[in-house]
């Protein structure tokens, strides 16, 4: 057995009556365990939130989205759509016109995001049947257009889907400079009946109304212009390869985005918050591990006699130093392993039993989401190792000096 590790283990697990140094060592172990468990739990919660956001956004966002690099709209032709549809892996290409509109229902009003979609939008299955909380998922029947509204919009406007007497009055404000002094030309207006209500994500539910493309084109006067193209790939297609092929076809005048890139800023912000939280808890770990430093300092002072004996038996200064580094490492390792186990157990319980709820009746899930990643365990162990080495360095150096003095 390695001599420094053997001696360090004897110091830590001595069967003699516990003294003040042993008490500090146990407290140090407990502090490392507590903060390590907190690190694992917090990082797992961030992982769960990121995964939840992806699943919610991906349920409404297209797999691939094409938009203009400059401006908010671009000309779309049949030949352009045909070329995109011919790319291997492309299954559905949907024209989209999306803009803000002013909606009135009886006496209630709201500014919404009006999304006009092509006839094949429903083939993308982006609004699953379970997301329809009222009415039917239909945008047109017998050449009559219908609107699908978000649950939040329904609440704000008090929309009765099954009441055919009151349509949605949709207004679109035109460019005031081009209409002269006639107030009636300041806006365009069309009526449409609500047919269904969806509930997916709060941001979408509170802002979106989905209508047929023709209705949006006439109201907004877009003609052959579209704000985006939304693309669904075939089942076994490589999304990134299809994205690259579309970008190569359309050139630099268009921006082609996958799931991740459509909410790039949001995911970057979440990762930054996770990083800063990790750094803050690491600082807390450093503060909590200072007890290791003090316990090693006092141990070095208490074991002067043992150090002199080891030195007389031929142990050099590096071996004496390694004894105290191993002592700090054992304290930190036992605390870290205990913390990793406790953090993992808590995350498992939260995942399966939802110990801590989100505290909102309207939340998409009752318990806080968690997702355990092995990389978090690995990085936490690395941090604990580095902190322990730095805190053990000076006491170990002090002990080796005692050995050198006794040797002289």
C-alpha cells in the first residue's frame, strides 16, 4: 500500500477517541457533501428546464425554418417551392405569412400574432390532438376559412368556439403615409369564425391565432410574399444535412434555421445562467472547504512528533507532503462521493415522485423537471479535486518544513 495514503487513512479513521481535529474533518466532509449534492441538484434542474423548453418549443416550431436574411418577407414562386421539395429528406414545405394584427371579439380586443399557413400545415402534425382543448382542428371547410386560437387568446377575448353568432374581427394597420387623409384606408378588416382552441406553450397560447394562408394574404396584402417557409423532414432524414442543402440552394439572401437555432438566444441565456450558478456554487464549495485547510494545519502542528519519526526512518519531504495532501484528498473524496450519491438519489426521487412542485396550477408539469447528466458528476469531481489540492498545498508544505527542520 502507498505509504502516504496509508498514514493519511490512519489519521482520518483513527480508532482513538475523537479530538477537535477529527470533528473539524467530519464537518469538512459534511460541508463538501452538502455543497456537492446542491451542485448536482441545481445543474440537473437546469438540464431539465432546458430539455423541457426544447420539447415545448419543438412541438410548435418547424424542424427547419427559412426566412429572409434582410427584411421580414420575400417573394415565393412555384419553382422555388418545387426545388426545395425535391431535396432528399424534405417531406412538407408550408408557406407562412406571420404578422401582428388587432383582433376584436364582441367588446374585447387584443393585439395578436396572426399566422397564415398553407393547406399542408396540418400534415406537419405540429398541433397534436391532445393539444386541442376545445373545438376542432380545422382551418377550412366548404371554402369557409376558420381560425384556431391559443388558449390564452380565448381567455382574453372570452371566445365561445361553439357560438356562431360572433366572428373574430381582424384588423391590420396599413402604412399611414400611403393612404392619404381617408381614415377608412388606414386599416384592412376581415371576419373569421373561430373553430378550435389549442394549448401548447404559454407564449404561443397567449399570442397566436392560426388562419388559412389565403385569409392572411388578403388581409395583409402580401401577394406572392411570405414571411417564412416551414419544412418538415422525412422520418429518417438528417435534419442538419437537409438544412445545409436548403441553404446551399437558396444562397446568402436566406437564413435557414433548425430547432436549436430558432431559439438560439434563449438557449444561450439558459447555458450562461447554468454556468454562473455553477461558478457561484463552486465559490461556495471553496468557502465550505476552508475547514479542510484548518484541519490540515492543526494536524500538521499536532503530528510534529510523527513527522520527526517518519523523517528519521528515511521518509523524505515529498513523502511527508504527500501524506497531508492525501489526507485532504480523502476528506474531500468521501464528502464528494457522499454528495454525489445524495444528489443523484434526490434527482431520482424528484423525477419519479415530484417531491418539489412548481406551485402553479397552470404549469405544464407538476414537479420541477430534472435531467441527470454524467458530465455534471465528472465536472463536479474535477472542481472538488482542484479545490482540495489548492487547500491542501500549504499545510502539506508546512509539514514538509517540519520534517526538514527535524532532519537537521
